[in-house]
C-alpha cells in the first residue's frame, strides 16, 4: 500500500482499534494484536498497527510516570 493511498479515516479507525485492543489486553504483544485485529485492515497495514501499538504504549508509560506532553513542567 502506498502512502498516498492511505485515508485519514482509516488511520483514525486503526488508532481506535489498537487503543481498544490494548485496554482489553494490557499484557498482549504486537503479534497477538495482529492476530486479533489485522483482518479488519489492508494486509499491508501490519507495520502501521505495530507502530500505533508502540505509540499507545509510549503514551501510557509517560502518563504512568507523570510526564504529560505539553505541560509547563515538561519544558
């Protein structure tokens, strides 16, 4: 899949699906994510789903340790 073929709505749908999956499977890994939700997306979207999972985990880790993006304390 070429980048110009991506649709913003599809990326938003992938973000929501990965976040929901992570909420249900806090100990799950990327391979389990792909096995569970990749059928709902284009076959070439696996790398995107893995990247979104990383971003979701990274964001949650920052929340847990108290680093909030955009706060005055973070600057």
